[in-house]
C-alpha cells in the first residue's frame, strides 16, 4: 500500500507491522493472521486485518487479539 508519510494511516500501518513482527506474526505463531501484511488498507471493510477494529473514518480504534494468544509486549 502506498501512502504519503504524512498520512495518519501510514503511522498506524507502520505501528501494526512492528507489532506483527515483534509478537510472532511472521513466525506463524498466531492462530489467525488473516489479511495481515496484504496490500489493501488495513481498515478496508472486508479486508481489515484480523483483530483490528476501525471507525467510520478508517482509523484504528481497537486491537483485539484475545483469541490469538499473543505473547510479548506492545512495541514503543
């Protein structure tokens, strides 16, 4: 996905990608990583990344990974 660096979705997506790599997503340790790391907008309805909840403006408002058994910390 190509976004200008000043687009707020750029920072959201960057933070989500760091979370993915820091907490076992790339090692396939998650129960579900549906749509993570695809080319679509992480908030696009029907394409949103598993566990990511967005508002009507397309901004992340919640990360719910309770059933994914994520271990580790949220990166700073």
